[in-house]
C-alpha cells in the first residue's frame, strides 16, 4: 500500500531528533487519529539552516515528516510556509487515501514552528525598543 | 525473504488434508444437493455427513447445525432472527461492549428498528460482571449475546455461568464462538447455549463458510430467504466443497485438541514472557489465564501500532494491531478502550496470534527483532524521554 519512497523514508528517516536551542518549535496533534508530531527549527537570517522532527504516529506520519524536513531545509521561512501536504504527498509518489490526513501533520507542524519563531522574534524586537 | 505468520486470529492457512477432501467436490461431484438424480443424492449425502462432523465438535445434534457463509452471517442471523421472531415477547437485547463488529453493528441496526440494547461494560481484563448481567435483565429481555472468546485480547467469558442465568430467566442465549472453535473445548449442552456462531477459516478450513447452531425448539426468523435448503431456514444452493472442507477442519481440530491446547499455551506463555522481560514499559492486555491459547496482545508505550506492524512486515513478520492508524475508522479498537486503555496506550497495541504451524524458532525470531524495532521507534517519538 505504501510506495518504495515512503518505505525508504520510514526505514531511514532524515533529520530525526531534537534541536536543543531551537529558534522555533511546533507541536501538533491529529484530530483524526490522535497522533503527534514535533518540529524543531534553527533559523538564521530568515533561512532554515537546520531542522529536526519527532513523530508518534503511523508509517505515513514518519515518512511525511521526514521528507518534509528535507524539503524545507535551506529554504527561507516564506518558502517553507508555502509547503502544503499535497506537495509532500507528490514528493513521496502518493499516499493511500486513508493516510492523507497524516501528511497534514507535517505541514501543520512546520507552520506551528515558524509561528512560534515569529512570536518569540516579535517579542525580542519589542524588548529591544 | 522468509515470512513468518503471526495472525492466526485473522485467518488461517488451509490444511492440506482439508484441501484434499474438498477437491473432488469441485470437479467430479458437482451435483446440486437438491437434485433428485444420483449427482444430487451424492452431494446431499456428503452434506449430511459434514453436518454430523460439525455438530460433533460442539456437542450438538446434526439437525441443529445450519450452514451459512461464515461467522458474520451467523451472528447477523442469530441476533436479527431471534429478535424479530420474539418481538411480541419483548424488545430488549443484552450484549457486551467488546463484541466483534458482526454483533455490535447488528445490534446498532436493531436499535434503529426499535429494539433496546444494553452493552455490558467489561473489567480491565475484558471480563463481564455476572451481577451486571443479572441486573440488566428486564421483563422485555429476549436475547443475551456474549462472545465466547475475544478476537483481539483473547479473553474467555464465563459462558457456562451466563448460560445458567439465561436458562433461569428463560432468555435465549447466543454466543459468537468464532475464535473459540478449535482452540478450546466447547459443548453446547453443558454450557447452556441456545445459538452459536462458528466459522471455517479460523480453524484451517476454507473462507466463506460457517454455521449457526440453533438448539432444537428455538424460534428464529430467516435472514436469507429463498429455496428450501437448510430445512427451509437458509436459502441458497449449498457450497458443497466449502462445507466438506469446514467439516474436515472440525474433525482435525477435534482429533488432537488437548495436545494442541497444551502446545499452543506453552508457546504463548513463552512469547509473552519474552516480550515482557525483553522490553521495558510493555503491558499485557487481556486476562493472564482466561485467554485463548494462541493470543498474545501487548501495549507498547510511546509508539504507535501501525509503524510497528510496518517494521515487522519489512522483516517478513505478519502481526496485527488495534491502533487507530490501521483501521479505516481512525478510532483505536473499541475493545482496548473498553478495558480502560487510554487512546495513546491503545494506539501502541500489538497482537500476535499463534496457531498449529507456529514454531519456537519463529517466536524466537520475533523476540530477537522486536526490541530493536521498538527502540528505533521510541527514539523517534516525542512522547518518549530517556
Ligand atoms: C469473534 C469473531 N466473530 C465473527 C467473525 C467473522 O467471521 P467471518 O470472517 O467468518 O465472517 C470473526 C472473524 O473475523 C471473529 O473473530
Ligand atoms: S498519523 Fe495516525 S494514521 Fe497516520
């Protein structure tokens, strides 16, 4: 039911782990199945220089989070924000219909991490004023 | 890659002796059992003989056995058939919260038809409380349906005691014995069961064949209307090869049941011990003793079942999980929730079911590979902190 690419990303996930001094952290849970994904971003000059993830979820959840980290690494925040779950699915060569909701987790975790970074960043700016 | 099968509760391979019995009834002995000429008479005789063998394994008389398309149809028939036939007496049905969907969804349907259904809760082991059962009986109760053994966690219900209560209160008692057949001893008379669902493909017989035991004298409406087959109770030309195969499977299961039970329990307990000792933060689901000989069900904290199944599958190991992520519905198994597991723990559940072809070597292979798989997934989990 899974493509070879999904299996590969599941078996050899890229960027698993945490970033101790992450600039942005996003954690989201799937309302559909209750699974959880956490995304850590290190950001320099508006560019994502490092990214790590942790996932409690099915094979598709692991594979989508893994490939999503590859897709946003080295990208600007604006570019990363444009990442959608269908882009992730395309990159994996497709997902079974009942696994589409899992890919939404990756998209949302990234957006949540960027939002977290922005909110901290804005307060920092305010403090400097 | 060498594959190892640990999902005997889902289905079993056809025993080669069963296949051998079936083959002649596909080609040469193809007659319609309802026909009067010799082809038909031969087929009729074969079906009568088969009925006797199936009856024997549950201690019934052969005229109390009615062939169906499997466990699901038997459950549907037993429940809808008795409900509609007895609706002048009452509209209340008692069942449990851990039944197979073939029972649960049938009860849900009947609720829409104006019947009232009580779903008895279970304790942490999956057992119903007999006082609960007694207390939920009303004047309008027409049927008690409680599964013999649970397909997910293997818990065996006190069927004999339930039978006694039902008899005392003069209420019909149906049990779904699909998982129990061929695994443990069954006798409809000592247990006081009025209707029992059984199925072929869980006991090394063919798929798509089963039976409903209906105690002599029990009033039941038809589910499948049609020809005069099965004493006018279940229309449709008999599936002779499947009936023959089911009967042979029953005969084989009965012939060395005690030996099989002993061997399977030994392997099961060896596997449970190996998993619980080899992996931290793992919990056994179901009852330690009142459980099917072949059932191993554990919850593994911090990780999710489908990713474990996928990892096992990549090593050729076939198992099953009650995780939401493996079901179309996205809800964790109703059985695991009913025994009080949280969503998160239910998510990480894993079922290995072992059968007559399982070897110790296969169990050792799983015990060797599982800890590594679990550690790898835990290292990926945001819920796991070392
Ligand atoms: C407890 C129980 N009841 C009913 C069924 C359905 O049986 P069948 O597959 O023969 O329709 C199964 C198996 O799937 C089962 O485990
Ligand atoms: S993340 Fe739960 S089903 Fe995929």
